[in-house]
């Protein structure tokens, strides 16, 4: 499930096509709390590079990275009235969000600074 797709995008129109394709590939489902519930986590990273010619004639390259993260939200089985496969998905979503929260807490806990070897 760790699909990695690398695409060179040279203009805004290309970027919009890629975003729309990604939107179509998202896994969604409905239940009593949400008619369009995200059933998966996804990450999109963009590396942006621009090149301009400076007044002195040499070229200057600037680059950066932007990350977009879409996390499926935690859900309450009792209120969503999920059934079948949705119950298993809900458990996996909630478990993965719990682990992510644990990792973030560990990374931000100053009392447990991890020193490199």
C-alpha cells in the first residue's frame, strides 16, 4: 500500500491533473456520521525548483519541498453504525492514528532527548 509515484510537472495545468487523479484514487466510504469519510491516509510531496537568470548573467536555482498530509479521522463505531469491512477499516484507522500520536509525543518529549551515537 506504500505506492510511490514520481511525476515531473512543468506547469500549473499538469499539477491540477495530478491532483485530480490522486483525488480519484483516495479510498472513501460513508456511514451515519459522514457521507464522504476518508478511509485511508495519504501523503503528497511536491519538490519545487525554479531557476532564474540573475543580473550578472549566472543562473540561480531555488528549491523547496511542500508536504500535504490527509489522515483518515478517528471514528466511533457505536455512533457511525459501521458494519462488515468498515469495522475492520475503522479499527486499523484508529490504531494507526494512536501510533502516530505516540510517535509525535515521543519526538517532542524533551525529557527523552535521543542523542546520536
